[in-house]
């Protein structure tokens, strides 16, 4: 098969996968409201800071931290934010529009339940921070000195911390078909192109994630120069199974070679007991070698992937 024929076949596969995704997926957007923890200094304060170092004011930027972000109660909030965002990314695929990802329609119910849980936990954590809010401001006043400004702080934290999710439409509205059939067809083609871009973005994301996982595994399996074994966590093996299941569930089957390498990596770690891996040098060396071969093929796949048109991210 010629290079041209291969490219046509791959593009056809991408188009078909994109069409399939349009039938089974919708869009979901996640956003947060948050307390600003830093403020830029005023022009006068920045000039004073620059003068201290005999620096030109136009080349100096300065800011102040409003609260102690290492506060245990505040860190509960940031952890919840990270967990919610990580879950959103884990159950969705990328989409060429800022802040928007694709979710399986069948997963929306579970997604709603999980997001409500995060929202409830966030509200409770914000209420706990409210109990310490005056203490945090007092500590900030002592540390900031003349830089402290009460106007930088909201009177209450009620409603300051929040997370929201919505399902923006990605398909052209049906009324457009009656109003302007030609424009409706143009929009249909534009949506198809977006989904094709989403397929390529998903391929790249899966390939890069597998690449990182293999690199991390090999690094953990490789002893220190003095022969000392490195700390090896069970998750380094379990992550491959989770990754493989997620890839299968998302049904992005547009790249046979990538699918084969993902399956091969999963098969290599299937049935391996981490305890044996820690004790058995031969097992470690064999797995390192085999995973290295997968990584080499993966590196080649990423480097030599055909140039497919990827639409720019839309704001």
C-alpha cells in the first residue's frame, strides 16, 4: 500500500470515528469560582520596590499574597478543586474549544452525581475556612504590614468558592435547517471537522500518556548506580490496566498501531505480582526490555504520525 493510500485510509478512519463520537458523545464544560490569593502591587508600591534595588520601574512587577495558601483548611479546598478537574479530564476526551471536553452520553448520570458530591464537599470546606477567615486576615495584616488592604478581601466567603458544569451544544441547531439549509450544511461540516480534530487530539493524548507511563515504569525499574533498588509503588503497574480500560471505554479506535501498542503494554504487566517484581531481578530486567521496545515503537509512531489538520482551540 502506498503512502497516499495509507493516508487516505487513516483519514477515512478518523472521519468514521468522528462520526461515531458525534452519535455517542456530548460536550461538558467545568468552571470554578475562587478566592483570589494574590494582588498586584499598586504603581506607587511597585515604584518603591524598584527604587529599593535601583531598578527601572517599567521592568519590575510585584505582587503580594493575601492569605497563607499552606493553611490546612484552605488546602482542602484546593485538593477538591484538583480532584474535580482530574475526574472531569479522566472521563472525557479533548475538544478544540477552550474549557470544553467530550463526554459519553451514557456517562452523564454518573458525572452529575460525582460533580454534586464535589460541590457539596466544596461548600462544606468553604464553611470551615470561613470559621478561620478572620484569623487568616489578622495573620496577613501582621505579615503584609503597610501592604495590607482590607479592600482586597471579600466581607464573607459565602459563594466565593464554587464549581459549575454545563453541557454546551456542539451540533448546529435544527431550526437552521429550515431557515438556511446551505448554512446548516456548512455548520454540519464545521462540526465534523471539530470532531475529527478531537479524534486526533485524543490519539495524541493517549499516546503521550502511555509514553509517560512507560518512561516512569522503566525509571522505577532501573536500579541506582550503586545497585540500590528504587521505591516501586503498586500504582506503577495498576495504572496500565486503568489506562487500557479507559482507552477501550472511550472507543477512539482510529489508529490501529496505537491500539496495538496500548494492548501490548497492558498485556506485559497483566498478572505481574509487584512483590515478585521487587525481588526478582530477571523479571525486572525482562519487563524493562519489553517495555523499552514498546516505547521505541511508540516514539516512532508519534514522530512519524501523518500530518493531520488540527483546528486551533477556540475560546
